[in-house]
């Protein structure tokens, strides 16, 4: 299936590793020109080199901290200056920390929400006028499955992700008249560096090996495993493509059937 992504310009945030890197590679493999950003220059450049080698397309890097308005503005302007347009924005930057509600300080809420929640909002606000002027575009928000699966030890992340589902729907309504389609992809546990780090941390408990912890965690999923970053990336590519021209204002959960609720 031709997704119609060749020569499209895609901006992927938080793309130096994990899901963001997989999304950038998948878009590049479809022929899109890709701009990627992250805070760490070394990992960002390594990701860009790998994507170039595997796809043969142009990859542009911008080192920026998207928890500040200056960072989002610089990434957007640098990408438009380099490519002349922005057809696709994939909001992915930010990992919110877990913790006990009564002990999480205000500073942690503010810091994490500045990058994840406000970072997405600022990036969308920055690219929106560009997409309006060029006749349309796609915005895909990566929103954790905690949005619909609240837990007491992850209220910071659950609340931010729930807000982003709401934001996605509202922005889709705003963008419809300008042919700006806005969707969200909501992955649960995914085999990334962050997941492996969590497994390693839990395995430090007495009497448990890394293999045991991994088997327990992943075995709880209906399919007996968690998602691969490439599987999330495939869904993002489809939503950003010419094959998804009647899809907007939706949030698709990709969790192998783990979510127990039923949603319209």
C-alpha cells in the first residue's frame, strides 16, 4: 500500500530513541524528509545517522528543550527554514515520572507537565499556522495508555495524558476547516530503553531476576508480550498518510487488548 508519504516533511519530537526514533525511521522509510529533535546532541545525532543509513533520505536534527517556549519556537522555525514546509508533526517528547501522590512535590508536576503536556500544546500551536497556510497537515500525538487506565501511583502521567486526549479532539475540531487532521496514538508498555530500565530497577528487589520480572510484567498482557516501537510507528505512519484522510479527532489505543474498559 502506497501511503503517499514520499517527500512529505515530518517533524518528530523526542526522536533520539524509543518510539520517537522508530516513528522517524518508519516515516523516512516511506520516503518522507524528516526533522528530529531531542535534548541530548549525541543520541540525537546517532539516531539521525542510523535513520539516514537505513532509509537514504534527508534527516535534519535540532537540539532543543521543548519544556520551554523558546525550544518549540526554534525547532519549528529551523524545520520550516530547512524544508520550506511542515506536513506532519508527531508529538512524542516527554516521559512523566511516577510516584506516591502525597509525596510528589509541585516542582515535579510542573517540570513533567511543561515537557509532556505543554510541550505538545506549544508544538501544535507553532505548526498550526504553517499548516493552515499550506492547505493542511497532520498532527499525531503519542499519548500514554494511562490516559484511560488511572492508577494512584501515576496520577501525574494519567492526568496529563487524559488532558492530551481531550486536546487532540478539540484541536481536530479547530483544524477540520483547514484540512489539518489531528489524531492520537495511545501505547501501553512498549519495548524501549525506558521499559528495560524499569525492568532492571524492579529486578533489584531480593529474590528476583531480570528474566523473572520481565516474564511477570509482559505475561500479564493478553497477547503475552508488550508492543514493539515499530508497531506503534506503523500506526503513526498510517494516520499521517494519504490513506487516513477521513480520520481525525480519534485516539487509538495500541496495547494488545490490555485496557479493560470499553470506549466508543
